[in-house]
C-alpha cells in the first residue's frame, strides 16, 4: 500500500505541529505502507527565530527531515516540500508525479496541500477535516453565495477529494450543530504512536495545557450564528484556580490579557518556548501532573465531538486529562483518567477525584490512549474507510 500524507510541519516548524502530522507518517510506515510526506501549501513559511514569515524554505525543510529522522531513521528522506517559489525540495517534479501515479491513498490532512493535477492521479484522495465547524462553515458560505474568493478556492479544493474524514466525531448526530453539507463525514481520531510518549510520573507538577488565546482565521458562521475561539470559553472559567487545590498552568501563545489571567491565579508560561521543538513539547507534557484545558467555542457550542492531539498525548503519558466537553464523551469513554466538564463545578469535582486516586487516574489515562488513540489502529481504519 502506498500512502502520501500532507501537513504543515515545514510551514510552521514548531513541536506541537510536527507531532500532529508526522505521527500519521510514522504509523503508516509501521503498518508496512510505502509512505511519503508532502507539503505544498502555496504559502510562505514561518521562521521561529525571526518570528516572521519568509519565502526561504531551506531551513524549514531541514527541520522536517530531522523531525522525521528522530521518529524513525527510515523516514529521513521520505519527504517533499514545495517552496513559495514553486521549487521542490526532496523529490523532483518527475519523481513526485511518478510517485502520485502509483499512490493508493493521498491523505490531505487539514486540507493543507494544493491538489495539483499530478496529485490527483492517486487512487483515492482523502480530506481530513481537523477543524470541525470551520471547514463546514466555508462550504455553507459557498452554497449560500456569500463566500470570498479565498473561501471559494478552499472549498473547490476540498470537493475534489473522493472521501472525507473529520476529527469532529459527533458530526452528523442529531444534537450536533455542525452541518454535514451533503457530505458523508467518516469519523476519525488523532493517531498517537504510543512508543513516542513514555509514562512518567510527575505527581508534584501542575495541571497544564498549551494554547493560543485566539487565532486569525475568520470566525465560522453557521445558521446565522458566529462561533468563536478559546478566548470566549476561557472567560467562563477564569476563576477556576481559586476553586481548586491544584496548580493550574497555561503555556499561552498569541495576544491575550496575561495580567488579568495571572491575577486570577493561573500560572503562565510562554507557549512558543514550550513548543519550540518536538522534544521540548513532549518534556513539557511529561513534567505535568495532568492536563486541564479549555476548547474553542466553535467546538463546544456545536457539540462537534472534537478531541485534541495534545490531550491524547497527555493520556498516552499517563497524565489524567480534564477537558471541556465538545460532545467527545459520546465516543471516547470517560472515567478516572479522562473527565469532560461543561461547568466550573464539574471541573473542580474532576480535579478532586483525580487527587483522591492519582495512581488509578494515571493508569486509566494510559488505557484510554491505548484503546482509543493507538496510531496503527487509527490509520488502519482510515485505510478501511477509504475503501483500501
């Protein structure tokens, strides 16, 4: 089986992003697939040192190669990146076209890759919606005739795929407000390669999370309602640190009212620093007692069923997770090591229950990761649902 996986690792060379996409590559390789990573976004790439965007992709391509090699030396050369100038790094045009022509599954994760003509030669082209509500809102805007040119381009690209997956596992359920837009959305989850995430006790650490206060994409509009980001939901739980014995810490990126958040009792870290590399990101999770996290308003209010790669990584490390309910509890079993909350009272009760039996909660967290997020299981199901 030949598989191409797309992503944003060279575009945004930071630890959390690399983990999100490269575990797909690692898992397909472990399944015995001939796998290749392709990045072709048509965008400039981010330079973390200069904290700006650039058209020079060479350093970012080296970062990608090193990241793949750190996961599996056999993956070090299994990548291609197209720079903003159109030039390929890795395979050349002829080699890439030949690879696509014999590819069984072209997995366009996050719809991050332009679906150029040579890429369409793949047997099955699959779109993975990692941002439920946002993707469907764009489709709805085009259908309603209110989309701008960029949105129309994005939706045209999306509709050129053969099969559609979503990380919103509740999409299509009667109580989910995310429209299906006439598309059959196969539910999927974030693949976690368990060997990447060792179980390491840190009972004296804080409950942590890594988050951006607000991101730039236009807020999704569905049925006339505008949905927002994490900033909206965080305000509802601002006083949470004063209601629990646990230390609550946020590694925060982006413009945010940091002084007010700190005054409410949250301990703050620099989000860019803790996610600078894959190793730094993993070490931050390993040093945590568990995770306490807020979700985007768009995921919560629509009951999308979204669950983050980050939270799945905490579970894999045996870290109890307390996260805001998005409808995911209808699909991923909650229990001592995984709690869903909708109110501050529920979050406080979950933290207290974990404190009462931390060892049991930690064991359960790892068990949930093993049964629900094991990468080879997730990717094998992707192949099956794609008809391969």
